[in-house]
């Protein structure tokens, strides 16, 4: 009877526990949650249905943790989740430039003043996000969509990064922290974490952090000693379960909604550690660091440095990590650091954040041992996950904030770090789009360097873009939208799943005390014993006592009869139960047969589907291979296309340069042709005029000869003919009808030679070897610099050059040549002379010169005297030399002398 009661009690307790899988031999095999099959050697004994007592499960040996290579799921990538939140306008009369189109799109309108300044250009731009939250969105709705999945991943061993981005005064701090009566994302995340792991937290100081970004496990004794040591040094605090929140922030953490993660591992213990840092002027400061106050010599806070742990994760060395046990305690730690954060009053925001703040929640998880009593003392089984909540400082323009001094320096560092973040996003997008491996400049800023691992695949990344819809922030909001558009195109590798230990699940509640939990119902045996009649007193007062034994015998007989009745009733119930069991077995066998038939059919269907799946997989692999080949071909073609386009652009540029050079050359040649044409036209006109004058002179000479002959024949004394003047030579030559009569005794003026370029400054180069001549005609240039040797100093001051050169003519007389030229400046800073003209001055003896006469023998005059105008020499007593370019011809010389009378 006791065995049956014990068996029934055991069955009641077993129903409350998770039912383990039982093999045909009655052994309990618990498979892993993810693989679906039990690892070798992992077994825990369970009770057979015929055993009356509970068997204590054998202590299993901890299996070796499988090695998971980092980045095993790098093929799976998720884009960065970007959300947009539009804050309400502070004044209803303000102009709004942001409109929420739907739950995924916002539209930016150009403000009126901006359009007037931009010549009336009106442009509307739409931007898409994963989700858009309007002005009426509550903190709870934002948390459930954005932050709740990150907290759930944190509890399941995955990292997360959530940061708010926007211009100053757009509501970033309100979104992250909240306000009294409306808690932000941070207190709601803490509340969800402690609601999920509240009953599974390890005792304080079981987990101990070190300075290598890892955790160590202490046994219960060491943790107890640590607690006693801390309590002896510091003032005892109220336990976390009974801690009253500070009234200053009590309304922020008073969240009415109960939020809890699903499928929390009950066979593990958890510890929560928080840290709070700020990045100010690109230096990292610990906001939780306790610095002793020294009124004489205050100690400035020391900046921290970034280090890399053995898993290549970045962390802040020497940062304070506080273990917390409740939401109130965690938010109190945050509020203590928030008071140290640097904020200032600017023209646009009364409480403007001057630094980037990072509040990190580190969740440490370790499995229980096989007995389910203590924490498994293996460091390799510790799982550390981290959620970083980042409140970025707002980007701002100094011409609007009117910042000066330290505020100006802070604004410059804030904008520089945000620009580095944007550059990193653009490089990541470029690498993923074009398949290149360009270096991402994480180290240019402490902000990007700290969160480098998240973008390399160590967790999910979420960003909330906060927008102020007022028209004054239009340009800043436009830049924020463009950055969000770039960020959405960046893909981050999906983090690896948590490695599950090989211990049997349910070990926390399986090994409860044998008597059952406190408050359970009494056993069946106790109920049966209490239903029997109570035994009378068995104490004998004397030998002749005849009442005690009969009463005892009667009671025992009654109890025996009652037992027989209960036995018969039990036998009847057993028979009925056996019949029910047989009926159940038959129905069960029928169901098993039916199920087996269905299983066979399903197996056939599954085998057919497997073959189809294999065929489709092969086809899929073939298509993937073809797609890969096509992608490679496309990449090659695109590279060729880019190279050809680049080459085409280069050719077009060269062609444009050739065209421009050709046009310049054509214009230059056209100018040269025009100049040369004009020059030769003038030269031809000059030569024609000279030829005409020469022919006219010859004709005049012949006419004069004929007139002289006519005068000799008809007239006694002919008049002296007149030679055509220079003014008549320059006019248009007309046809001669009658030669003019010569005018006797016409004087010809004699003047010095004067340069045609008398207005310019000349260098008169007269070598020392020249012989001074006494000719009437001498070169004369006013204000000329006379030198005997040409020098650079004299040439630099003048524009014209004249060289006087003497040589002997063929008849032995001295011939003087005046060589003229123009002075030009060279590129090297010197001067060069280009000769343009030569003038000749020749002196002849009257006896040695050859005369040109009108006739061989001049006829005698009637008055007995010879004529004075019988030849050319007689009519010209001085030499006349024409200048180059004159219409009378170059180098024209004429010499004459008086005719000698016959003796």
C-alpha cells in the first residue's frame, strides 16, 4: 500500500516537470534544442513506470564546447535598421518643413525664406525608412518596435547597438532617457531585462569582472566573503528587491506595461553589469569613476584609452562596471553618471549635450551544473552579451548657435566625429556595392573606433534619426536625411547563434527535495492511515486489567475488517483498471497501426519530396554557378566599361584640347596671314609706285632730250625744264600729254637726314674704328644714347637700335651704312635686336663718277654758253635716299654734279 502511494505521489510530481524523451529501454535521452539529436555520452536516468521510488540522476560529465569560428554566418547579412522620429513643433505657428507621408516615408518641403534666397527654386524630397514615427508616437510604441528586439537578443546572447542621431534640439536625449511620467528607451530596456531574469539572477559577486573585457566565476564561499568584505567597508544598502527609487527619477522608471522576453533559459544564472562613459573632445571619460574630493587641489578626471581583447573586440580599459540587481539600482547608477555629463546652454538649446554618451548593459550568463544546484565552474561556458545605448551629441552650425571659446571647440569636435561616422558608412557602402576592400577609417575618431566590432558583424545595429520639423533646421535636417539614406544601404553580418551546452534541460527544478515542495498535498498513505479508527491506549494499569486488551483487540479487528473491505475494493478497482488498460492498449495498438500506416505514407511522400528537393538543389547549385559566372562576367564587363568610359573621357578631353589648340592656331595663322597680306600689299604698292616713278623719270629724261633737240633746232635759247616734285610723285599718276617746261635756277633745299621714328628712344652704336666724314648728310636722331660697344643696360632703356658701319666701295670711296632694328625683351629677362632696315650713305668723287647725260655731245647754245640742265647730275646737286616702306622705293639714290664747261 505504501509502494502504491509513493508511486502516485511520484507521478504527481513528475507531471509538473518537463517530460523527457524516453527510448525503448526506458532511459531518458534529452536532445539538444538546436541539433535535434543527443550528443554522445549525454544521458540522464529517468524513472520507469513500474519503479516506486525516484532515482537520482547520475552526474554527467560536461561535454567539450564545440569550437565556433568567428564569422561562420558572414554570408547572412542584415541592413542597418534606420528609424525616423519627428518631434512636435514647440509653437503651432512655426513653419513646418517635414511631412510624414506614411509609416515608412517622410517628405521635406523647402521653406519660403530658403526659396527666396535660392531664386525661387522649389524642391520636395522624399526619404524612406524602416519605420517612421510621427509627432503623436508614444515611448511605448517606439520601444516595442525598435528596442524590444535588441533586449530579446541580449538575453539570448547577442550584442546590440542603438544610437540616436540628429541636429541639436531634435529630441535625442528625450528619446533615450525620457521625462517624468514618460520613460525613454533606457529605463524600459532595464525593466524588460529584470522582468525576464529576475528569478534567475546569481548572487552578488558570483561573477567578477576583470580589466581584460571578460568575466570570472567565483564559488559560493568566495562570493560570500566578497559580500561580507564589501558590506564591512561600505555602508549597508537596502536590498535591491526592497530598494525605493529616488524621487528625482522615480517617474521615469515607473513603467506601467509589463514586458518580458520569451524562452529564457531557466537552467542558467544571470548577472547584469552597467557602465557609463562619455566622449568629450575625442577623449573618453568614465562617468561612474569615484574621485575623492580634494578642496585644496582638485583632481581632474583622467581620460581612458581603448584596447582590444583576445577576441579582437574593442573596450574601454579601466572603465567602472557596476553589478546591479534591479531596475531602480541600475537607473540610479545611470542618474549618478548623468549628473557628471557635460551639458551647456547654447543659442538653440538650453541643455545641449556637449559630448557623446554611451550607456552599456552587459549581461553575463553561465549554466548550472548537472545537479542544477551551483554555477558551472568553467570559464569557457560563460556567455557575455552587451547592449550599448548611445546618445550622440547634435550636429550644429556655429553661425546659428553663436558658439565661442570652449563651446566653439566642442562644436568642432562634435561635427568632426559625426563626419567620421558618415565617412565610415560611405566607405562600408562603397566596399559592399563595388566589391572592393577599401580601408574604413575607424581610428579617425574614438566614437567609430569603439563600435568598430558592431559594423564587422558582432551584433545588430539600429539608429533612430530624430528630426525637428521647424523651417530653421531645414538644411541640417537635409544633411541628416542624406546620412540616414547612406546608412540604410550598409549591411552588417548577422551574429552567430549562442552555443548551447550539452547538459540536460530542466535540471533546476528536477532535483527538488523528496518530500515535495512546501505546501503540497499529503501523501495517499497518510490519508489512508488517517481514515482508520484510532488505536486506544495500550498502557496496562495492573495484571487484572481486562478492559484495555479487549478494546485493543476490538479496534484491531475493526481495522482488519476495514482493511479487507478496502482490499476488496482495491482489487475491484484493479480489475476495472486492468480492463481499462487492456482496452487502452488495444486502442493504442490500433492507433499505432493507423499512425504507422500514415507514417509510411508520409515517409513515401517525404522521400519523393526529398528527391525533388535534391533535384531542385542541384538545379539551384547549377543556377547559382551560372549566376556567379554571370556576376563575374558582369563585373569584368563593368570594369571594362568603366575603363573604356575613362579612356573615352580622356580621348574626348584630348580631342577638345586638340580642337582648342587648332582654333587657337587657326586664329593665329589667320592673324599672321592677314598681317602678311597687308605687309605684302603695302610692299607691292610701294614697288609699283617705285617702278612707276622710275619709268616716269626715264620717260621724262627722254622727253627732255627730245625737247632739247627740238629747242636746238627751233628755238635759240630753251628754258630750263622743271622736274616733278615729291608731292606730285605721291599723288596718282595720270597720263602725260605734254611735258612740263623746266624752270631754270630752281633751288633745292638741303637738310639733314632725320629718322622717321624720331619719337622713339634710340641706341646709336658708333664703333670707335669709324672714320669721321665731312659729308653734308649725317644721321641725326635726337635724345639718342651713343655707345661705342652695345651693352644690355643701354638696350634696356630704348626701343630702337642703330649701327653705323663703314666700308670701302668698289671705287675706293668710303661707304657708310646705317643698320636699323627694333629692341625686344626676351623671356629670360634680356634684350634682343631684330634688324629691319639698312640705309646707305655713299660719297663719290666728281672726277671718278660716271655721269648720265642726255646726249653724247651737247649742242652749243646760241648765246655762246652751254646749257646748265643737260643731264640728271646737273639738275640734282645733293643725294636723296628714300626710307624703307616709302612709295618712292627703297634704297633710291641719285647723285649729280655741275656740268663742266668746255675750255
